[in-house]
């Protein structure tokens, strides 16, 4: 099925219905989505992509709600991709983020979509990069990615965002310690939210100390900011720091490095998707030969790696 020019044109004009329909096609990998992505790929290249990550309850959605407001004050169009846990019943996203951002629901310059992880690790959804391609082609100035909030696994955002903000709260000792496992290396801005709580100053000093001890030498030294997102306090300073980091990327050649990093991650993900789809098609259903090989492994007559290599050799990528 060929994607209609009318649907594509509507999405490029940021028509909410067309954007939603095309986003769902892409997110679900429906027929026509590959053609859409092929046509959209060369149309973008101008939007800013900001990742918002951190532990659950840190106030990421409230911060994003305020960043939308700040962006709109600057006459910027803003899109949000909020990755939620997968519902165990429907397989879709739990739409908590949309509820918290309802004040922007009727704004034609704002688009918000919740995505389900569907078991994908790394804090994001597998379709996120494709949806960024859509939103970029549609001309959004700013795309905000909110990760699911699972902790130290959320490092995949570094492959997609130009700037990453790590949000934490005062006294969250375990959350700070978890950063040592990977999150410390990916963020460009650290934000201690709910700064009206006790231990705010201690948390800020802990973060600054950990950053100063980092062995990695960076051209950009991450800053540590504070906010009370529920009151809007400190949000303007976050926006200004986002601008400062973007200017740094422009001046240092970091944007070109980011584009290449995204291309690398996108191609690798596409290869994984093609292999998985081909393998699923090959062994789908009751394949007597596959079942026989499983029995051989079960009886210790052959090892799993040898069987896996033999089946991988049968993959037909021409059908994908």
C-alpha cells in the first residue's frame, strides 16, 4: 500500500489528525511506514532534540510542561515524545504524561505523543528515531524526549538527543549513586528539581563533586541547576542553558558529530529490525525442521550456537 500524498502533506503541515495517523503507522510498523520514512528522511535536519531523563518521580513531565510554555513564549513549535511503560493489558502506553500536559492540548504549535517501550530496554521506544524524523520533517523547532524513568539503563537517549538533561531530586541518594553506572557520562545539564525540599544544597554539591572527579575530559563542562517545576521556578534558566549548549555544539562542530552518531544508531537499529523480522518470518508457526533442531539441542545432540548459525544462514532479507 502506497502512502497517500494527502496524508503526507497534512503531516508536513502539522495537521493533528494527519500527524497522529502517520505517527501511529510508524510506531506500529504498519504497511506504508517504510515508504513514508524514505520520503521524510531528506526533508528535515533543522529541529533541536532535547532528552529529559532521570528516576521516576523526579518531575520530568512537569518540567517538560514548563519547557513547552517557555518554547511557545519564544514562538517555537514544540513536540514531545513521552515514553511510558507498556500497559500489561493493551500493550500500549500508560498516558500519564498527556494528562499532565493537557493545558497545551489545543495549541496548534504543540504536538504530544505517548509511546510504549514494548519491552525495549534503554528507556526509549524502538520507534522514537523514526518519529523524530517525522516531527523534524514537519518543521517542529524543538523536540523533547522524555524517557520512561527506569534508572541507570536510560543511556540510549544519548544516541538521539543533542542535549540531555538529567533530572533528580534532593536526598535521592540511590539515584545519585546509580549515575555512576552510566548516566553520569551522558548528561549535559543536571537539574535538582523540587529544590524547596531539604538537602537540596547537599545534592547539588554531591553532583558537582562527582562531575569534577569524572576521568573523561570534555569540551563542555556540565552545569548543575535547581528548579521547582511545579511553580515554574528555574525553568527559564534551564531553557537558557539548553541554548548555551546548542551554541556550543554549533561552534565546536558537535552538531555534525551528533548527526553522524544518530545515523550510526539508526542504521544499526534498522539492521536489527530487519534481522528480527526475517527471523520471525522464518521460524513463525510450526516449522517441523525448527522443532526438530530444538529437540536435538534438548537431547544434547547439538549445541545452541551451531543451530543458531545454521538458521541465520537461511535468512532471506529480500522479503523484508
